[in-house]
């Protein structure tokens, strides 16, 4: 599942991951993400979410989805650096981080690495 308030980023990530063989759910708000999670009968292996979103941030979305799906892995992405206090706080529980902007190959590699 990909959560980002930019539809163009969501579409780029969807195309990239689908081309790599992944099934991808897209959401541009926290509400859409929770609805997609609740409406999905199968397993969701990965949440790739922007850390800074309007209203409800990526860390809160991850916490809400993780309460429903405890085995989900999380990659936070942000235009803010990894050493920003928000990035550090979000990844304290062993979650991964990707700096925006990123290369398509880096995205595929990072997703594959986290899902191992």
C-alpha cells in the first residue's frame, strides 16, 4: 500500500512496483488508507507512506494500520532528511526510511530488501 498526498507520486510508485510484480493499493489520505486496509481481504505486506501528510501523518497511519495488521512492514518516505527529528521518531521501531526524491531502481531495491 502506498500513501502519499501527491497523486503523481502515487502513480509513479504504482507503475514502478507493478512492473516489478507487486500488487499495489493507493491512498492519498489517511481515511483512504484505512478504508483500503479494512476493505482488503488478503494480506498487505508493506506500507510505503509519506511521513509528512496533511491532517494525519504517516506515523499515525502506520500505527493505525499496524493495529489491524501487526505483521505489516513500513517504509517511510520524506523530503526531509533522515536525521530530521520527525524521521528519527518515526523509524524508532525498526521501520525503514527513504529520502525523496529517489530513483526508481532505489525504490524497487528498498521494497525488495524490506520484504525479505
